[in-house]
DNA sequence: ATAATTTGACCGTTATATGAATCATAGATT
DNA sequence: AATCTATGATTCATATAACGGTCAAATTAT
């Protein structure tokens, strides 16, 4: 991550992060699991869990999703136990194969206008 | 991330990552945006976008969500343009304030059994 | 009221994600 | 068919995410 860039995020992104963060904390508290316990089950440190529950954008998405999985939080409207996501994945990947593999800019008009 | 841990992910997590990855690629291709162009708009490098479209779990969640935002992909059933997510966020955060701030293990029975 | 544990806030270290660059391939347009 | 650009695959350098620990504060259970 060279060239330290101060990254900005859209409101939508910040809202989505905040939603997921509070869903995680709500689920954890409702299930009476301490931060330490959840972190251990997820194989992460308590400090990382802290950042996630604070909606820090700079966390590995895999870890965050794994927490959702452990806590039974639905992603893409599919609960971890339902198995729906697998089908959605297959469907979505099939759709992808129907699209062109590459995108190309339409050739510029040769006679450039002024 | 000291103590190099080989992290594992549940099927649910992998599916969710794959769904999001193919949603991103599908949207990008359908909107005829090249990887380079999208990366620039998102303020990331093309190589990072490549990893995200390959469902790599070790990417910043903020970047991934920002791509969803740019491409109009719905997170938590709310399109970026709708503004629904903001309300959902507020609601969810209010719910959180109603829960106990800490979790505590119920005290063990004093008269331990043998 | 007391006790004890959870949580928040740090900090230093280390593994690693990201950025930048290059090269080969091949798909899309003409 | 030919051209040209988009993509995939690598590699290296660097900023930083995650870890592990500590300490104080405060909430919850007794």
C-alpha cells in the first residue's frame, strides 16, 4: 500500500459498514458472547473485532463475513443455515459467463469534430 | 498480523464473497467500464480490483463496498441511490442502544458438583 | 455496595495488502 | 484478418492491518 492515499468513502459505503457493524454487535450481545469469546471462535484478535464493531473500513472482508457467518447474520438475504447463497452464487456466476469477457471502448470517430 | 495463521473460511463466507465478486464484475461489464477505468474511479489499483473480482477474502471491506456503491449494487437490499440504507442504519443503531452494553457469564454455581 | 469481568483505548511488532510496473495473451472491433 | 486494447499473471517495495499485550474504567451479577 505505497503512496499513502487518504481514502474517502461514499455515504452509502459508510452506511453499509455501520449496518453490518451494528448487526454484528447486536447479534453478539443478544447471544451473550463476549468479545474475547467471539474473537477466539473466529480466529482473530479482540482488537480486530473491536475495529469491526466500530465499522472500520480497513478490515479484511473475509473476516467480517466470517463473523456474520458465525452469528447467523444474513448476507444477500440468505441466512448462513439456509444454503440459499450457494444457489445464488451459481446463478450469478452463470450469468457472468453470458457476458462478454472484455469491455472495449467503441472506436472513436475518425473524423474528429471541432 | 504476526504469527502467520492460515485462516479458513466457512462455505457461507466463500459463497458471499463469490456472489459479491461476480455482482461487481457483471455490473462493470454490463456498464462497459474497463477494469482500469473502474479502478481509477474507485481510487484503487487495477491489481486490487482484480483480486476483488476473484473473491479474495483479504481485501479491505471499505474498498469492496465502495465498488458496489459506484456500480449501483444493492447491499442489505438497499440500492445506493435509494437512501434506504441510511434509515436502516439508524434503526439498527437504535436497537443496539436498547441492549446491555456488556455481556457477562452467569455466575457459576458455587456448590460445584462432582 | 461489592466484586469481577468486560470493554475501550493504547502501543510496538510483524505479516501482508496495496500500489506500481511489466509482459504475454487474447478478445473485441474494424 | 489485422489491430489494438483489456485482461491475467507476476514481482517488488512500502504502508499498514492484525496481533498480543497492558491499563483504566465501568457495567453487570451477586
